[in-house]
């Protein structure tokens, strides 16, 4: 039997947000199709969704009209409760990305199991906003507190929950969620470890193409440009005394782009900060090859960032914070900082001998192992 899998998510790569959750969703769909499954998608309506390169993997796509694409709303919950077209496709399994498929849970007479892939919780969002501070973040505290009862209801009732890290699993089993441990499976995020392989010759050619001197220490920031991600801290670290001769490459898009550029100008380090916009695929590998460190002073309580795994696979030093929630088996492979500009500046490594760059990523974080674990779960459920 060829399993029919319906994925339910409020947002996809085609919505224009290219975060870790969206990348992981697309990778999971591609892997399931490659392993012989038929996969379709139910998501919020978005212009240009059909025909977008990232949606070609899906056999069918159903869009739910909402006022704000990519956001939860009352319309989303009502219209996904009994979405006739999606249900007539007769899925054998529904995979909810976070709690997006919660409307399919009421009533136990449905003919298919509903599982959730969890990258984080509303409670973790509350903690992230408190750590970040600011009026907007405090407003988000109220919004996310209101989400917690709905999430707790859903996660306790999903037939299975796949947590992408031990930290996420611990969030789900603790209050206020108290999801039964027996329903939670730990399948960490994974990357293509064969693709993310350091190449010394590539490093030299890339740095020459960028016009970077041999003795310039290059840090790369690889995240959405949001206050929670701490990119401003990375920029401020360039202004710390003794931080001359360093260059920061800022990859990613987001609402903080203009403010961050103004900050660099104000601090007098604009000539040492390059904003690259969104990057993907081979561009990410180029960045990690050419850099000397991943600078990730996040304020957000993370699940398991893909950029962390990608950097370790390339043998790249990582500077981050406790909020990154680095798994225990990776903790001795990164440098944890207080998240202050001074601490980042003092721990930022100098240029390294290219011959010393070897993978620091254990095999359980590879896409191959990750995909096999998901397939095993799918087969057991179906």
C-alpha cells in the first residue's frame, strides 16, 4: 500500500517566510515522497502558492482563505475542521506542523491518525519575548499566553507528537502542556551531511571573490532578521575595542533589516557589515566555507536551529547563547556566551587553518537518519 499523507501547516516556504520550520516541512515532504509516500498539503491561501518551486512535491494543495496568509485565525480553525476536499482525498495519516491540524482532533471516529511535528511551543515564545524585551515583544506575551490552552489541548490529544529536540520534548511534558511521554517521539532535525562538507579550495576562491584579506576574521549571521535572533548584538560586537579586522556577513531577511543597517552606521562599523538578503542552497555552503565562525547570539528559546547543525557539519566554530538550547551531545562543540557584545567580541575566533576544518556533527543529525526515523513512525501509524 502507498500511504497517503496530508500535511497541515499554516505556512510554507511559498508564503515568503524561510525559517527553520518551513525548511524542515519541505525537507520532510520531499523525503516521504522519495520513500514512496503520496503527500498533499492543506495550508492558508497565498498568492503564487501553486506553481512555487517548493510546492511541486505535493500531489494536491488545498488553500484555506484567511484574512492574513500564514497566520492562525478563527477562519482557519473553522474551515479546516471538516475540509471536504482534503478529507475526500482519504488520507491514511495527517501530519500537523505544530498545532495547525488541531481542528481535525475533535471526535475519535476519524479513520486516520493525526500526528504533530513540534518545533517549539507558545510557552517558549513567551519566554523568548520576555528575554528580548520591548513593547512589541510584551504585546506578543499576551497573544502567546492566550495560545497556550489551545496548544495544550491539542498536544495532549494528538495520536503522536514528534519533537525536534530534547528541549522541545521537555517543554511538552512539563506544565502547562503535560503531554503523556508515551505519545512523544524524539526525531531531531537533520541536514544533508554529505552536502554540507567543508572544501578548503572552495574557501579560498570564495574569499578571493568577496575581496576578503587572508587575515580578516569573518563571522556569519544566518537567521531571520528579527530582534529575537540577536543580530544587533553581533553588529555591536564589531564596535568593541580590539574587534578591528573583523567582517560580519548578515544573511537573511526580515523586519529588522533597516534598523540593523542604521545601527551599523551609528556605531561606525557599516564598512564591516555586509547584508546579503535571503540565501539558500549552495549560497549557504559558500558562506559557511568562507567564514571563520557562526555568530548566533539568539535571545529566542530555540528548538533545534538548522544553522547550528549546518555550521557544525562544516567544522565551523559556533558562538551562541544558552537560549539556543544546544543539545547535550553538541554542547562541548560550541561556545556558549552571555549574549553581550563584549562577550561575543572576546570569544570571536581568529582565522583558522583550513586544514583543521572537519565535521563536528554526529550522525544522528543527518537527513538520512532523520528520514528513516520518520518513515518508521509513518509505517507504524499507518
